[in-house]
C-alpha cells in the first residue's frame, strides 16, 4: 500500500511501481481533491494522470493505464492479455466472479447498453477493436488492485504494479 496523494486513500501499488511511474515521467493531477465522485484520464502524450476527484477506483484505473502504456507494446503482451480476458470471460471459479463478469462484458458487449456509433446499436465490447488498454485498466479498477481477485493467468499481467496477496 502506498500513499500517492494526500486526499486519495492508500493504494495497493508496489513502491517499485510508483517509483517506475515517476521515473517514466508520470505526473498526477487531482482536479477536486475534496470529492470522490470519480472519473479521470490518462494523457499518454503528456504522461499525465488527471483525476476529476480523489476517488480510489479512478486512481487505480488511470495509473494502470500509465503502467500498461509501454508494457502493452512489448512482444505479444497486448495479444496475450486479450487471450487471457477471453478465457476469464468463461471462468467459473466463484473467487473470480466479479472479474469474469467484467470480462464477459469486454468480450461480448452489453446488449442493453445503447451505442449510437455501433452498427448494432448496442455496445459490442472491447474485443471487436482489440482494446487491451481498457481491458487492462478496467480489470485493475474492477479488482481494486487486489491480485487475489484475479486468476493466475490474468494476475501475471499486474505483477509488479500491485501488492502481492498476503497468505492468511
């Protein structure tokens, strides 16, 4: 757990990940540190994580974008993550139910969610566009950075970013 901003709760980032992000040049801006309603952006060209508020979930999501930005381009990382998310969409282990539900949405879309830009009229998910970067950040915030909430075949992508689970 590490404190990255006075108004954001401690996050399950490793100190090494936070050091790497800062050495990479990532800066953090919180527009309204007194609110926790959420939202934010990762601006890769500026290496800026901009959070609308001090919400923990948004911080995890946007910092995951920053962490994955270069790593996704190394070898077959992006493709391997997509394959892992497809496998996760079929996961039946109840320990990973939340992550599996998110993966199903990323892979198969949400028919009840309207998308006027989609030829089907509904949100078709992220697989159609090969959007590994949102899958990565979405699973990071969906699990709130708790690696024990992800099966090993997905967890491996987050090693070094988030604290390892403690054995109880």
